[in-house]
C-alpha cells in the first residue's frame, strides 16, 4: 500500500523547502509526476492507520497555508 500526497501552496504561507523537511521527517519521499510525495506502507495497513497518519499530516501542515490531498492505493 502507498499513500500519495498532493500539495497546494499559498503565497503567504510556509516555504516549500520547510514543508519538504517536515514531510520527509514523517517518512514521505518526494516524487515527480501527478503526485508530490509518496509514503510506502509495505503490505500491512488498515484504515485506522491511514486515518491516524492523515491526522499527523494535518498537524504537521497546520498553520502553513498548505492544503493537501491524500490517496492511498494498493500496490502502485
């Protein structure tokens, strides 16, 4: 399972490099293409884990002016 993350930055918000450091500390890896970051869960993940992780993303980005969207998929 992998969780993909798309970000929308606000010109009055945090610097993209600061946001990058924060997301990398959560275990995300930057990617190019349709998504900005990916988190690889391995094989075992449940809905509660995904929701808890989404909470951590929200807490990390809170106050930064960055909006985000997650998409968790199996085996891509």
